[in-house]
C-alpha cells in the first residue's frame, strides 16, 4: 500500500503544533505559579522587634510552666572557648530551678538557694533583682521593656554578630542602665513558634555566652518544692544561711 506523503506531512505538522501548545500551556502555568509565589513573598511583612518580643515573652508570662534543655558555651574576647556546660531550666513565671554540670539553684519567689558541686555548699539568701537577673538570664523577659532598648537586626548586623541561622529573627537588646551586668543580649527567635532558640549574652568584661536551646516545653504543672532546696536530695551539702 502506498501512503500519500502529503498526509504524512500534515499529520506530523499537526502533532508538532499540538505538542508545542502543550509546552506553552505548561510554561504559562509555571510562570503563573512563580508570580503567585513571588507576590506571596513580597506581601509577607516582617513583624517589628516589639511584636516579636511580645510573642516570645508570652511563652513565659502567659503559660503555666516551661522546661528548657540547653547547652551554654562561654568564650573570651578572642572567641576562644573557656567553658562549656549543659543544663536544664524549669520556670513557672519568676520561680525557677536551674541545674548545670557545676551548679544548681532554686528560687521560690522570695528565697534563693545556690549549690556548687565543687564545694558542696548551699548558700541561702534573699536576692536582689540584679542578683536574680545574673543567676537566671531568662528573667529579663518579664521586664525587658523597662530594661532594654530593642531592635530587629538587619542581615548585615546578623553577620557581624555571628548570628548564622538565617531562619531566626535576631533581636538585639541593649541595657538602658550602664550598670547592667550585660553589655547586650541578642536573641535568635523562631519565625513560626516564637520560641527563643539561641541567646547570645555579651558581658561587660569582653566575654560572651552562647546559650543554645535543645528542647523547649510549655504548659507544665510543677509541684511547689520544684523551686526549693530539698535537703534529702543533697544530704551531705553544707548549708550556709546568708539572709
């Protein structure tokens, strides 16, 4: 059977045009998707430092209790590591229990107990607000508006302050009072949950502490003695009452 070449050419041309239209249609769809994504990204507004801090602090001020497992690295002014610790912090508003590899402290809202592993001593005192802020870096979240000037760092400022994780909001807090024990604090805050994932504390002596959160839980109901020194847990410790 002889097939007319004319019909073969027409068939091939039709097939080519059909495929070309399909390709153009797919390209137009892809272009539309990219335009939607681009518009969506442009419309996303980054909240202010004040709004970010409101959300982050509310996890401590509005909930029952929180538990934070962390790693803390201290560096000197040449960025050399001089100390490293792991620990856990349990808080219920201003009450807390903080335990690290070398120490443990409790605060029940009025009395503070501080225990050092090396000396096996427990000091009891009525701490000042300044002493509390030094012993638990998270307590400033209850009064940050009065204590700090705050701002959201730009991308360049993140780099200069070694805030490597770009997925976090970076908020800088500079003390209003020159006598504050820290030069400044930079928080790395998750853009979805508003949990504080990283805290960089710059000391007045040139040292710096990096506190990296490894686990963060909220809504915990703690028994009262969680925030008090219990003798039976450290029966050999020497208790020194400094009140």
